[in-house]
């Protein structure tokens, strides 16, 4: 079946512009995660959605970052007034997490964001 | 603050060698520990460990968790050049994941 998809695959933007990154999770997966990975670094947790519950936004680095998930499916990560330090690969993952049981996360191919 | 530390940071071996990668964690309300292999962009899932002392095995890869000493190891036997990748460890609690910085494994022919 189809995996997690993300778009765009690459995005180059000028400092100060806003960007939107999209994630389409695997159909039926209730949990959705956003991570950021800078060059040579591990994954940095950004935000987690689980079903209709309020998202865990504890990883968002600043108020320039926001995310929403519409209809419990597609998610958009928005970065306002981009800065050069926002340059990274943004990875989305989904998981069929149910009733507190943890399943593995399936990752999308990521969006490489470059802020010039 | 939750912390996941992987060691070594990088490792270079020759084909046929056996390697052991380490992941130690300080996480409250631990739920499970996951290992991933990352070659290009997207990490791919290897193992999920929730119980202490039970080895999980997949071909030449195996992993075990020690919840008393708060660590896990990933073993790869008879390494091949295709095993070259970054290996990531993540600890899950209440849905939130904390990842280590990864171990970069290079397998030379």
C-alpha cells in the first residue's frame, strides 16, 4: 500500500518568507509526528498528533512554527518568517497507535528546506 | 529532561565483521525503544523493544533491551557494505519520541 508522502521534496526559500510543508500519512494511522533533522544530527521531535486529542507541541522550537492536521489525516507544518537556522530536512511519520499501545512509526521521504 | 545517548558516534569496519551499537537512555515513563536504519532520508524501522531481556532477531541483526540498566544494543553479524547507514535509537513515552544522534556505520569491502 501507499506509504507516508511529503511535499515538496525540496524547498528553497528566502529568509523571512513563510513556508508550508505537507504530510499525507498512511491511511488509517491515527498518530502523526513531525521531526526536524539538521545535517549530521539526530531527529528532533517537533509535534505529535494523536486522533482528535490536542497535539503535543512541546518540541516546536519557536512561535514561528505551527502545525495542523485536518480531518485526522493530512498535516501541514508552517514556518513563518524563515531563518537560515531553519534549514534542515523535515520528516513526517505516522503510526497506527491505538489506545496507548505504541506501534512503530513509518517515515515519509522528508522535505529538504534550504533558507538562503 | 529526557535523554538518549548512542555510542559510538561512528564506526568503520570491514565486511564480515560483527558490530555492536549501544543506546542508553534516561526517560521517565518509558514505553518502548525503537531502532531505525537511515540510509538516505527516511529512517526505516528495524526493531521495537518493550520487554527486558527478550532478544529480537531479523536475519543478521538482533537487539535486546535492559530496562534495569536503561540501555539497548543492536548487533549486526557478518556485516556487508549494504549495512552502511546511520542507526538511530528512539525511546517512546506517551507517544512522544526522543531520538539519539545516531551511530554512523561504514562497512568497507
